[in-house]
């Protein structure tokens, strides 16, 4: 069984993953918790949510090392921040589920330009269960936040900004979440378009989106 917890930034995806980890522990399940080494927001062998809850986890440099962390019978493997992993993660997850191990993953479903992460799209197609979480829109205050916008030095990131850019370790990088309506109202193009407000985009790279 493959279960995905997806949504924008600040939707407590890791918090929900941690809740399920603790629940499985209460049920005496044999579990393994994995986190990508690239995520530098936490220190040590843990994953931590924005609300401060944390559990122990193995920090893994690449997906082909996952097997080395499963040295005994395991019931459930929990994987955080799946959008940050390399593409080999899909293969490793399939190997786990094919062997009868349940896998629960959390991560962003869309990047800062509202384009889907390829690895997450593949996992969504394979998942037996998908939970879509939302955040609070930082413009209107509704609980329908679905879009993540990246700001660098106070301005929306340009289209050529790296797809993965971890906040927390870089104080110039800030992420905000918006509902679909406010995302467009503040000058952002969604559905794979580029942030347009205060950003110069070469004519050759411009896109036209109709809503």
C-alpha cells in the first residue's frame, strides 16, 4: 500500500506524517522513517514539523541507499519531503510495496510556479490513497491555500530559479501560500506558468495562459 500526503508549503504535511509515525509506534508496528539529506532545515537524525513535533529519522543521501536502512522485518516505511528525492525513489518505493511493506510519503505536489513535481506526479499515479492537505491563504485568510509562491529578497522568484531551494537556511528566501483566487489576484500565473509580478521575463520564455 502506498499513501501520499501532499499539498503546499505550511500545510502540516510533515506534521501529519509524524502523527501517523507515532500512531504506528503505539500499534507496535516495525517502522523506518527516512528523510532526504538535502533538507537542511533540521539538525540531526530527525524530521520536524513547523509546529515543533519531531521523530527520529534516517537522513539518506540518495534513493539507492534506502535498502541499507531496512535490515530487519519492517511493516511501514515513512518518507518525508518526497519532492526533494532523486527520481530513483519511485523504483525503490515500488520494490518496498511489492515486498508487502506499506509506504507513507509526504511532500509538495507543485513547485513555486505551480507546475507538478515530476517524481510526485509519478507517485500520485501509483498511490493507493492520496490525502490533499491545504494551508491558510496568506492573502485572504481562507483555509483553501493550495499554491506556493517563492520570494527572494522580497520579490517573486523568476522562472529560472532552482526548482528546489530550501528555506530556513537562506534568510533571503521566503515561501508564502495562497488560495487559487488570491494567487492570481496578486499577479501570479498558475498551472505551470511563471510568477509575473515584478519579474522581467524574456519574450522568448513568455507563456500565455487562459483562465
